[in-house]
C-alpha cells in the first residue's frame, strides 16, 4: 500500500539530486523545495495514478521503475513509456492525468503539492528552466522511440532497449574506457514485448541470440552484463 513519509531524507544526499528537476537549483531554491516536499512509497504492481483522475501532486521518481500506460478501445493496455529514477511525474497546469502510471518495482516518489509547485515555477527560474529541458529531452526520446518501433529490426530493438536502460542507470563517472556494464532490467520479458511491439517468444529469441554472439551475459531473470558497450551500440544502430 502507498505510504506517505515526512521530510526525512536530505536533498544533499538524494541519489537523483543532479539529474532531477532540482538539478540546477541554488541552495536557497533547494531549501524552498525542501519545505514543500513529501515522500510517497508504492509497492511493485500498485497503481500510482489512473488516467482521467485528478492528480494533486507532481514529483520525481527517486528509486524504482514505473510504466505509463494507455487503455485502447478494445480494453487492451499499451505501455507508452518508462519512468526511471529522476523522471518527472505529473504536468503543472494540467488538471487530469493523461495516462495510467503503475509501479513496476517498489517506487519512492519525491512529491510536491501541485499548487505550491506551480507557484514555485513562477518565482524560481532554475526550476522552470530545468523542467523545460527535461520536457525537451522527453520529446527527443519519444522521437527516437518512434524510429525504433517503425524501422528497427527485432534484434536492434532489444539492443536499443538494453542501451537505453544502461544509459539511464549507469553512474556518470564511468568513462569510455570502462566498456563493461552491468544492469538490472526493470521489465519482465512479457512487459518488454508489450513495450517494444514484439511477441514474448521473439524477445526471448533475441536475448538468446545476443548471448550466443557474446554481446551480453544473462544473470538470473533480469541481470545483464554487457562485456563491450561499444559493440552493443553498433548492433543497436547508434
């Protein structure tokens, strides 16, 4: 079940401090955000918000993974986006949530009441500028995803998905010379097939093929080691 938490976490030690909407904040601006923040925890599989509902808060994903889903006319759900740590949930100025948001793993959100955050956008340029940058990055990612779904092969789709997760989850201090990467995939094979527009059998075959070609090593259900990130990027078409 969802739990609300007091302001028990320090912004200075926050794992997403330099990537989230507060990344460009000056100390006084960060102090203002700290005064209006709360934390919410969600269990894996729990809905965070339903499409069409009033969303009283906005916030950043601190830990975990969530999906954005849209209901089709025939009752099926399509995954249209992934939310990873530092991604922003909610839209200032918009009353209703456009998508279902569901926790895939256990999730912690750093939340701000929407009216207070909207007022902050009017008075704190660094926050509004950072939110604009994140929105433009999201637009670029959506365009890249259109290319992936429309033009790339199944092999390229799986490689691109792995690269996308690696890019978001790998610590930025790694250099190009540190070519080996290890990640935990946030989605099951079934969820991946839905997200990538492939059958679950195709997803499994492509993972096996990448493993056979020694482009990845599989560890457990979701662990993936990439021995040579440059080689996998070549397969993905980067």
